[in-house]
């Protein structure tokens, strides 16, 4: 499952205009890989979001803060959305 994040302020990055990002649901292996990098909290979040969006970490640095907050909210939404328990 992926979510489309439409940027309020498009970014110019390596000669390309980025108007939206596609973020996939995180997996446990994503968290393990990020933790193994021994980054600080901000760098870990940046790397996780970049990986989930299929972008370079330095591209995220060009985002308007309001667009970065959209990414944070989308990520939090993935963590909140759990399937209903099955009734047997």
C-alpha cells in the first residue's frame, strides 16, 4: 500500500520538478536497517522517509517544512492503521 503526498511547494531537485511523493508502508526490516546505521533521531527519520518515498535523503532537505510535516503525518498514519481483529 502506498500513499500519494501532494507537495504544496514543489521542489526542484537535480533538474526535475517534484510535485508529489509516493510513500510505501514501512516494514520492520526498514526500522532494523535504519537503527543499524547509528544515526541521530533526525537523520534516522530523514533516511526512513527518503527510503519509503524512493528519494535521496538530501532531496528531503529541499522540502518546505509544511510538506515535510505531511510526510511525518503520512508515516504516523501508517502506524495507526491496523487491521481489525478477525473473529473466529
